[in-house]
């Protein structure tokens, strides 16, 4: 996606003032346009949110909030970004009170990024690296075309899950389990 020309890097506050509610992300001070997602992408995001909600209702001790397409301020050694994962989970004890009406000034505990056909893998990996550097414990990259999920955790090798494998939320949501066959079946039924 093309970058919007800026003379200097924007701060998260300036980005909020000018671009809130518009299809953009702030990547280390540079504004980048985001394409609306396709149907497969939306179906998978909806299914993941539904599965997370079911799990959280069965496990009241695993309290937290789900956020969809929400801007999170991400600070790394390379600069400040505002990223919007497809789905994020934040443990209750880490949530600010009151909840801000602007970007969340914390890293989620678990992030889900769903690959779109127009996503460059290098850009997805850049997002994953930023999330992990900011303190996210688990990042899932869901690829509906390849029917895989890559699981990233700090200081751990990448795990690639395929048909027959089960996605887990460990260590953030240790009892959460979702067979990939069930997740990707949503695309076959659509």
C-alpha cells in the first residue's frame, strides 16, 4: 500500500487527530493506507472472535477483553507505530481504567493477523516482529489460502500448524483449543 507523504514522523496523537476512523495505520511515524479485507478474512475473524467468546464464558477465571481492528500504540527501538490487529486479547489485569476512547497504549497479550491475498509476507513478518518487541506473548498469522497458522512467541521457533493440527492459546489462554479443520471449514461452508 502506498504511504501518505509526511514531512516528519507523526506521533500517535497527531495520527489520531487526523486519521481516526480512516483505513490507515501508523508505521514508525509513516502513515500507510490499508485495504478493506475480503470475505474469507472477515469470516475467519468472526469465527475466531466467536470461539474466543465461547471459551471465555466457559472459563470465567480467564478474564479479559477482545478487540477487533483496534489501534494499539506499539513502541519499539525503531520508533512508534499504531497497528490494528484483526483480533487481540488483553488480560483484565492489564486493561487501563477507564478504557481510553483513543488508541490503546499497551501491547495486547495475544494478537491474530489474518493474511490477505495482497499482503506481502515481509510486511506481515514486520508486524509480527513489532508485536513481539512491544511485549505481545503470542502472535498467530492465519493464512486462509494455504490453510495454515504460524504461531510466534518471543525466543521460540516459529510453529506452523496445518490440517489435523490444533491451535492453542498457550500461554495466554492455556485451555483454548481450536482444531484448524474446524476453523477453515468455515470457508468451505461459505
